[in-house]
C-alpha cells in the first residue's frame, strides 16, 4: 500500500486466464476448419503443416485465401505466429516498446506481448524492424528462447559447410535447434543469413508444436495463485465493476478500523458482501490503524484492550461469514514490536478457530523506524500469509525523486523477506499508482521539489497530453520520461504492463503464494492481459 495513503488490504484464490487469438487477416479470431483454406499451397512441401496451423488459429495468410509459401516471413509475422502458438494474448500496451512499431499496426500487441516475457528483443536502440525478413539464425534464437531451452555453449556443431557464416551470437542457438532436430539445414548447409520462408516457418513451428515432450503442456491447467485486490477511492459499484474486469479472486474492502478510542469501527457493506458471494470471490476484509501511532500503542500495550479488540473482530468475521482478515497496521512505534507480535499471535489463534485466514501487510525491511515494529519471522510463523507491500521505494515527501517500485528494489525486498518467511506464505503487493515528480537537477540522484500521486490511467493521459516518449531503462526495468509543464521540469518513472509483468515474473520464479494490487481501479486494462500471459508462460516447463 502507499505509505502516505491511509489504507490497504490482502488476497486469495485462482485467477482467470483467457486466450485471445488475433490474426492479421480473415478469419480474425477463430478459423473455420478447412481442408485447404489457401489457393496457392498445393505445390508446397509444407501444405499439411500450413493447413493444420491455420485450423489451430496459429498461422494465417498474407491476405484471404493467399498464403505465399515461398515468400520470406517478416520478423513481425513470425513473432505473432509464435505468440499464438504459445497461447498468449496480444497486449495493447500504453507505452510502445519500439519507435518503429506503432500501436495502430496489426502486429503491435503481439510484439508487445513477446517483449514483455523476453521472447524477442529489438534490432537497435528502441527499434524492432518488424518488416525485415527473419533470418534462419534469428529464427533459431527465437525458438530456443521461446521454449526455455539453454543455448548450447559446449557441444560441437554438425559439420555444416557454411558454419563459418553463422554469427558468433547465434552459434549456441543454432547448435540447440540442430540437436532438437527442429532445424537441420539442407544438403549440408544451414544458410544462417538466408530469410526464412513462410512455408519453412510453418514446417518449423509444426515440428515444435508436436514435439512429444512438450505438446501436452499447452492445455495443462495453470496452477492457481492468490490475486488480491485492495479497494481504495472507489464506490462499491465501481469496485465490483473493476473486479469483474480483473484477475482478482480475493477482495479486500476497507471495512474495519481502529479508532482513537481503541474501539473497532465497522464499515461493512452488506451489498458488496452479497455480490462477492454471488460471484465466487473470497473476501479478506482489511483491518487498518489509520496510521495512528498513539491509538495503536494504546491498543497493543494493553493485554485487556488487545483481547477485547480481538474478540470484537472475530465476532464480525463470524457474523458476516468472512473468509479472512488483512491486517494493515502502519506507522507503529518501534517500541511496540513485541506487542504487535503478541497481537498477531492472538488474532491468528482465534482466526484459525473461526476457520478464517489471517494475512498481515508489511513493508520491505530497510533498517528504519518504519519497519522496526515488524518481527518478520514471528509474523510469518503466526499469520497464514505475509503481504509484502512492494512499493514506495520513493515516497511522497521523499527528498529525492525516483521510482515507486524498481525491479532491483522489489527483488531485494522480496529476497530479504524470504529469509524469514516461507515462499508459500508470501504475497507480493504491486503498485497500480505512480508519482509525477517536479524536480531540479538531471543527475542520478534527482532532488524532488514536489510530487503528485497518479493512477496509471492518469499517467497515460499525461503521456498523451504532453506527447513525451518514455525511454526504457534496463537497470530499473521500467520506462522514464521527462517533460516540461508550466515551465517546470517533471519526471515519471513509469509503471506499465511491461514493468509490472517483469516484477510479476521475477516473483513467480520464487514460488510465492500470490499477488496483491494497490489499488484496484488504478490500473489500465491491458495489465491484466500481461499478467495472465506471465502466468501462462511461466506454467510451461518444456522439459
């Protein structure tokens, strides 16, 4: 949660993934199966493969009824076909990855999807060369990357007569595809720089698709993960509509708060609760302390007050039939560390007796007073889930401008937490907000004059209004944009589908329990497509 925002929440269950197949020409989504949909492939050695891939909605023609089997396949065409084969969906990203791939082009979403999961890179700084014919050695590299194979750095390449023509960067990939017998050359030649024809591409992709060790993976179910969506700044109806468009399976509305008097205030919305049950959504209501350090100390330091407060909360959990509680206590005095741990222990015991889940939000350990009250190991022992709020790397009021959640910072926070809490108990919170910074200076450590919290919708609106072009930063794994407004210099470290997908993929590799989002409604729609793609692609092993 945003440290300067007065809220937060937590999550659980399975996420809904969908496969949207888009084609360049007719038929646009689902092909009507035909024995021969093209009038120019009868003489092609790859006729059967072309028809099979067409009927599986993987490969299309260059126009209706025309396949052009001998024509070179472009980088954009091959990548789009590869994305379809992997059952991934095009991503209509708000920030284009390449200056020569306009969002109005049919292949834009495919190239964005492939870039986000690391299948392909550009041909130069910010360029992709989408209409350039794809060479055979480039195709070899893409196939090896797409199917998670290791480039072969050790074995000897078969004696191709033109082996010396294989680029040094491509040699390990050519070795790998040769060993897998996906590409074996012709009459002793590999022809690495020769453009791959469309019929060659069909033959290659058909072999990959029907490779016995892999061909069952595409239809395997995706292991479910907790997808928790915090409510903030939305009415119940707005929150419901946002949930319906999302991957969220655990709702965390802001219903319970510690008041200054030490009492528990109940803001439960029965209409929202009923809606959640009707739509098979789990509810982990958020319990917040409103950042009130004094009220929190008074509650936690008194065993009697803590016991009464806990009993009141359990009564509400049972009355409303809640599946869980998400504790979001922040700005706790460092001296209250043992008291907070005692509270979590007591609450956990009673929640479990009531058959409900306890999740607790924590900030990344930075060795400051802000996190001194969190005994991560003890919280991880008593709570069912620990939610790492992976944002506010640079917070509102920070003396320096910077990213809300750069990938290295989030990775470091997650790695540190994993030393104390088992992976299966960790939920990573991701930001659906950003900060627009007014700055002075252009050095790495940019002095902040002021900042404005913005949603990702507002970020996109700023990009269009000021027509700035963000530049990708490999070190931070996000875009950075600088623009001028009313004579002042503004800078944004953007959060978008690409930056969020990379953080998501990083956490998936650690085997964590799931993800949380601060806050629902702040995102743009394509982000759910990107995260679904990440889930699906991660589920493939290709052993």
